[in-house]
C-alpha cells in the first residue's frame, strides 16, 4: 500500500495547493488515546495553540474534556466562547493584555479563567488592574523546571508563592504550572527519570506551602512528550498539545507514543528545473520553517531528498539512478509537517479529509493575535 494512502483525497484535483488538510477521524482517535493514557478526560488540560480551532475544541468537549490552556488573548476568547469550564492563559500578562485578560474573563462568567505569573512586577500590574475594577482573579505560578524560558526557579518557588499570596490582595493563588519543554529525550526511561527528579522538587515545594497554610489545588504538568510520564502522579493535571494532531517531528523522536499524524499538506510539482530535480509549491510560507533540519516528510517521494526551500518553492532531487522516476509536472503529493503548530498558523483554514475526500473546513479562528 502506498504510504500516502491514509491521506490521499479522491477529489484532490479540486483543491488549490498548497493546502492544509486535517483528518478528524485520526484526531479523534488521538484524543481517545490521550484520554486513556490520562485515566480519563477530567485529568487533561490540553493546549489549543496547536490548532486554534473552535471545532476541535468542540470535539474534545464532546469527549469530556473541560479544561484548556491558551497562549494568546485571541485563543482565550475562542476557548471561552465554546463553553470551556476552565481556561488558563499561559503567557505573562503585560501592557494592554492585562486589561484584555480581565475583559475576557468578565465576558464569560461561566468560565473560570486563570492568569499565569512568574514576577512580582507583572503580578502587581494585574493586581492594580483588578483593584480599579473592583474585581479579583485567579492565577497560577509559572514554574521554571529547567527550560529557562519563563517561570520561577524551583529553589525559590515556595518563597515566591508565599510572598505573592501575601502581597496581592486581588489575586487568588490557585496552583502551579509546570511545563517541562526541555525534556525531549527520545528514550522513554531517560525522559521518565528527568520528569521524576523535577517533580519530586515540586512536591517538596507544595508541602512547604501547605505547612504555612497555602494550598496548591491545581498543578498542571507536562507537554506532549512528557504527559504520559506524569500520568502516574496523583493530583496532577496533564497538559499535552501536539498529541491530538501530531506531526513528523514528534513521530520521529517519540516512537513510544502511539499517536498518528492527523494533518498533512497537499502540494503539487510545479517545475523540473534540472535533471532529476523537481520543485513543489510548498515554501516556508505554507509549512513551518522550524525546527532546524528537514521541514516535513514527503510521502511516496521514492527516496527524493530536499535541496533548498524558499518562500513559495521547495526543491528536491531524486536519488542517483532514479532520476527518471521523479513525479510529473502537476502531480499531487502529500507532506507530513515536522512541526504542525506553526504550520497551522500559516493557513486561514484546514480542509477536512473525511472518508477519503475533502469535505468542509475548520477555520483557524484564533490565528491572529487580538
């Protein structure tokens, strides 16, 4: 069977390229697998930044998921509008976003909204804005587990949370956000060992807070590679994002995880510029330019390898001795992106692959920042 068989669409000739295709049946099955690995939908607190789509949020809510994370105000607005019960904005609030966060939280009173904090400076702005409105808001402390991107270092975590709880009367401390994006070990045992060591220190910090009368009712831990490692920990919400759609990068690096890519890019051969060479209409304006290395897997490429990519073109060469097997001008081909999250954000909408045909679309509704 051709390796592109699960992704090929019978009506592909009607689709202008390049086009993003989402496959709802695969995405639903990935979600079911994640629910099983978590021990139930109530433990999942997934990130919507991968897809930014109302329909995918709706699908997951139908499957019992009620809590979601967001990276932008636009994503927060979208998720709240779908009726999510709990929404965490996982980005430091500064400038006008402080007011926008509070506006959104007030607009959707049936959704419990949480801010994220890792500095007294940012929390002071949020506390002041709440005071001016006569409001309060919940917040989670962002914990730096070693990625050094954001977060409070573990050594000072308990002291920071105690001081913040005492200093800001309008902010309700609700727990910890423990993203461990630095744990990308391909070997599951190594990944598990790293996670266990870091979370033991989180447990100690929680105990120190409890001893002084400060409870941490919410602890959100893990990303897509590590959420199964956190599944055995009691009292922890699990926070994958990419697992629901999946991509070639994760499929390559985490063979222990059972998910399948639920998105592909439909592209066409537009040129034969040299012997054994062909060019696709799939530049980095349609597929993510990160991470370093090959940006996607060309299905049924017969061993072709990429030469270079520009804004609207991606040029490939056939292996030696197979130059005459290159795909014809106009041939439709499919690529599984290395990184689906920024790839999705490059498209207005994803067409849907249903029962082997393109049928409808899901708009990337929170694509633009608010």
